[in-house]
């Protein structure tokens, strides 16, 4: 990678060009005709490319090779680092480095994307992805120098990528003893860690962008294989993260489920009908008739696709409600697991929550891949053994989470305590799986 930096840069800029075309051009074209197909309409091709291929399989890449996408291929990362060459060089302020931004950004973009139907229309894609890219460039022009400050602190998927990368079977690993023994190299031998990772003390793969620039430094950094369970079991407990716990429980396992589920949920339909009936009985009809511009709520009357104020309000309520109800339920079960192991320990609570990363990541992939299936089905292409594949993925991810919980619980307890704690995490995995069973098989 170090020897072929020029080739990597060429690939990065080629992806930037493709990204800009697919984000920007469809927004200025007429909406596709009903007879259009993925292979003969740029708008449909772009939608399928982003939501059917790009995002679901970027998530898969995090589990397979860590954050290599971030360091090598991500267009926003390339652009923000490029802009940072001419940065004002200001220090990163405390408000910007707040550790809660990953969850806020993830929740905000997820909810807003549902409000404007980002998966179905090109203008919302330009607003969401294009707006994010412009913000990344702006941050690069102000803070740091040759850095990826946006990626480190503000990227909406930074938190999700960081937790999924913990499962990767390869990572850059640092030998602390070798680092200490080696003489300090000359300044020209230093490397630029664009995402601002403290490499000397790095123990996990969550923040590393796998760009390879630090490989071999002081004879202490190398790319190596590891067990996919290693970081969750043996590292996460020493680096407890309240923010990651909130992201896993309330974001990936809660809010994301509500976002993918609401449009097919009979509960949403029942709530809408009940609220509409109540409004009519009280002589209030304007919320049922009022719509907003497309960049606030979906508004495409020529496609019979318009969200009224009632639709939008209940949509937000459903997603936020799912996040709160599921997050609190899952958190309660994790807390019960902690108490099963002995006295209450916040660090143990955060550690056990990390065991849920496989089932949480699987849910995100299944939700996004449902779009893949939908795009293909719209063109008459059926995915064979779809139910079996989904079932196998959910079962495998659930069992992986249970195994991680068993390993983590075994660090501090044995016997009935260990079994009880693992059973609580198994209940979380089962409830999470049931949410997807509702969406894919029962509704």
C-alpha cells in the first residue's frame, strides 16, 4: 500500500468522480418512467448503486477487513483530507470532538432520510449525501492540516463503522514493547495518521482506517490476523464506552429497526387511522391535508406519494418510540446480565453490550439489503432462497452474540452466574431477531 500510494489515490479520485455523478446528476433529471429499468435509467441505477450495493456491502466490509473502506475508498474521506491541505489549521474545538456526535449524526440522518424518502428519490439523496459531503469539505478547510477531522468526529456512520470493525479478523496491531525499545526515528520518517488515531496506544480496530501509512513504523506496527472475538472479549472491557453502548442499544438495535419497519408496520397504520379519526371527530382536518416541501417531508403528488403532517409526525414518533422502547428493554436485559454476575458494574454493562454487535450489525445489513431485494424485484429479478438466507444470517449473528456474551461472562464468573448472564444476552438477541421476523415474515 505504501509503495502503491499513487495507484490508491487514482482509485480514490475515480470513486469521487463516480460518487459525484451518481449523487448530483439524477437530481436534475426527470423521475424515471414506470417502464424504466436499472440498466437503462441513470436515476434507478444510482438508487440501486447507493442503497442496493454500496451501503449494505460497505457494512459487510467492516466485518471482513475493518475500516479499509474509510481509509482507501470513501469519497468523503478523500475530499475532506484533500481540502485539509489548504486548511486554516485551527485546533479541533471541544464541542466538535464531543463523543456523542456519532449517535446524534446517525439518528438525525436516519430519521431525516425516512422523512424525505431518501431511498426512493434523487433529490433527497443530493440533500443527505451531498450535504454531508459539503460539510466534510468545509470541516477539512477549517480544522487540522492534512487530516480527516470530519471522519474522526462527525461522520454519521463513524460510530457504526467503529463498532463493526471490532469484529474484523485483520487489523493493524502495535507492539508497545518494540515501540519503547526503538530509537525515535527522524521527523521525515514519521507518518500522517489522517483520522487522528493515537497509534502508539492503539489496541483495537474501531478508529483505525486501515490506510497502511503507519505499517512498520519503529518496527512496532504491523497488519496481522486475529480472532474476530478478540477485541470484544479482551479489549472492549478495558475501554468502556457509554456512547457506543447507547449507539448499539438505542441506535442499531432500536432506531434502525423503527426506520426500516414503519412503512410495513400495521401498528403504524392503526395509529394513523386512530389519530385521524380523533382529529376528524374534533373538527380538525388541516393536519390531514397539509403537506410540506419535498426537502422536509416526501411530496411527489404525480407519484401518489405525499406525506401529510400526520404521516410525518407519526413516522417520527414511531422511529423514536422504537428507539426508546427497544433500547430500554435491551438495556434492562443487559443490566440484568450484569447483576447476574455479581455487584453492579458500569464497565461490565458497557462490556456486555459489545456482545450485541453481531446481531445489531446483521440487522442493519438485512434492513439495507431489503432495498437491494426490492430494486431487483422491481425489475423482475428474484433472489433465490431469500428467506433461508435471512434466517441463516439472523441465527448465525444471534449465536455469535451469545458466544461473545458467554466469553465475556466467563472473565468474572462461572457456573450458574455465567449461564444466567449469557441467557439475558440471548434474550436480547432473540427479541432483536423477532423484530426482523415481524418485518420479513409476519407483516
